[in-house]
């Protein structure tokens, strides 16, 4: 998995600003849900180019901290470049199922579009719960049903047609692996989270042209 994400890191860096703009409102909703505020210590797992963590850094200020963590080293390098000059932001190379941090280290753990790629999402959430302080909160954003996200489904179909196999392959967790609300609720419950809530938040995709 890390090799795959390392391979696409340059393209993600090139388009990171567009992705952050597209997901701005839902990212703010995610940060609201986990109560990211001034002085909080936040861990952003599967950070990719770091967009969600950088948004969290705007909230925590100089008295809080944000760690941008990803299993793909090249993605972490992208996040480092995007975070350049910002105080209280650090990075970590680790898988979301094996976090290199002590117990009870963070007030909030966030995962923007990473949990659905975990080989064992229950274990990934359980590991995030380990590093939360008492009263801390975990928040994950995943894609809803494919029928509600046709643009993404069509891209996956096009990639599959190009390589002659379904994409992602049946044995690899894909973007829609946690799309059913009842499945996601079950994952959060099995991981031991209390008062878990699943809600749908729209994120319309608006693009100026087909080329874009």
C-alpha cells in the first residue's frame, strides 16, 4: 500500500490545493465533530499531502500541535513542503494501524479519506483510540455510496478498463469499502468508541471543464 501511495505522491502534490478546496466544508465539519480548538494536540492519520492537518493547525494555534502521519514516506515529504514555516506542525511515518506514539497522546485523531483503505479498519480505529486522551475524539471521513459519487466511480472504471482488471482489485480495500453507514457504525462500535455518530455531509464536485 505504501508503495502505491508513494508512486502517486507527485500528482497528489500537484493537485493538493484543488482537493483541499473541494473538501473545505466537510473538513471543517470533521474538525468541528472532534472539537479541534485552540491548544489541542491533533494527530492527522493517512494525511497524504496534509490538507486536513493543515486546516487543524489553523485552529490549534501556537499553544496546540499537529502531527501529519502517513505510511507513505513520499506523501509525508509532500506534507512537509506544504507545512513549511508553520510552527507546531511535525510529521511521522507510520501506518494508521501501528501508530508510533505513546498511549493518551492526543486530544483528537482525524483521518480524511484514509480509514476505508485500512486492511483492518476495526484495528485501525482501535489503535487511534489507544493514543487518545480521556475524553478525546476520533473522526474519520469516508466516501458514501458509489451512486452518490458517480464521478469517482467513473474514474475507477476508466482505470480498470486501462489495466484490464477491476480497480481497485477485489482483495484491496477501495474508496467505497465503508460506504454503508451501518457498516461504518459497526466498525466504530467494534473498535470500542463510545457515542459514535455517522452522518452524511455533501461535498459537490464543481470543475470548470472536462480537461480540468
